[in-house]
């Protein structure tokens, strides 16, 4: 990974909403290009959006990675892709090989789906061993672990977060964006409490407005997956300070001690 890009993508800790500016806000978006029907022209247009708004990365379909790497070569945006997407049920050897090929092709981060069925079955050892082997195989490339929390209980979410930390993953991520629901602030906050400040938290699914993004950041996310990047950026330019003030007020009310 290019050193300036590595530094730009290095934050794992929560963000301070009160100090946000446009560059910081847009710089924590992974612009998502994962819809199955996207054409080559759609992918190229998506690259242009990410470059214009200087997002953290583009998260693309694996087959599109060479194109995205080429389009982003002279930009500040990093090319990333997904592994075992969207169900996480590929054979472990296939997921690991897919990850290695993606890094060889230029991916600077990987979003890896855990084996959701194994996690729900309580086969924690399988999930941990698969993930730890993959993380080791592509090190030092950062791995974001997609938990697909819509299918998990809160206790399973906590356990999956602990597995990701044990496996030396760089981020935990709530979902693929293709499960029954998107990111929820309470769940993002839970994930942040479990992983602490050294592992990043990414929110994905349904984050289509500036207010929704600020809600995720306020809950502890330091990276957000979004397709509505331009809409969020344009909203910021119209009402950024007002939206931040409102988000800070909500955060204060949530954290304020209740009088006995």
C-alpha cells in the first residue's frame, strides 16, 4: 500500500463528531459498488464519484477489482473488495485463496464475510480458525470482518466481535447491506464497546443521508459503507454545521446521567 494511503486509512478509533469537516467525513466512507447488476460504465462512474469526493476507498465486486485499481491509481482513494460475499459460506480454502488473489491484484483492504451459519450454530472454533488463517495469509493487509448481525443475537454479535479481535482483524462490520436490515446505532455502539479503540468499526446498510451517517459515527463507527456518497457530500455542503450540532446534542442527551 502507498504510504500516504496507508496513513489516510489508518484510523481505527471513534471519531469526534464536533470536530468533523468535509474531508474527514468523506474520508471515512467506503463507496460501495457491489450491486450485482452494475455494468462496466456504472463501475467507472462510481470511481469518478469516489475520486471527486475523496472517499476512503471503493469497495467493489471481486471481478471489478483490476478496473477499479487502474481507475484509482493516481487518486487518494484506495481500492478494496469483498471476500466470501455475501453469505460467507464458501469453503475456507476458497475464501483464503480469493483474499490472496485480491491482494495480489491491488486491494488495500478486504471485507470478509464470516461463516454465518457456523456462527449461529455455535461453532466458534471453526469461525475463529477460518478467520485467523485468512488474516495471517494476507497480512499486513487490513481485514474487515462482516458479521451480518441481522442474523445474530446480541450475544452472538459480542462473541463474533471477540473472535475478530482474537484473529487480529482490523475492523468489525455489521453487515453486507444485503441482509434484512441495515446498520443500527445501538448495535454499532455494542460492537465498539466490545472491540475497544484499537479495532475499527464499520457501519453498512441503509446509510443514505448525512444524518444517518452522523448517527453511525456518534455510535462509534469510524468507517461507513455507502452508495449515496454524493448525496451525503452535497447535504454536508448545505447543512453540515447544523447537522453536526444536532448530532452532538443527541449524543449529549444519550450520555447524560439520569438524576436519581
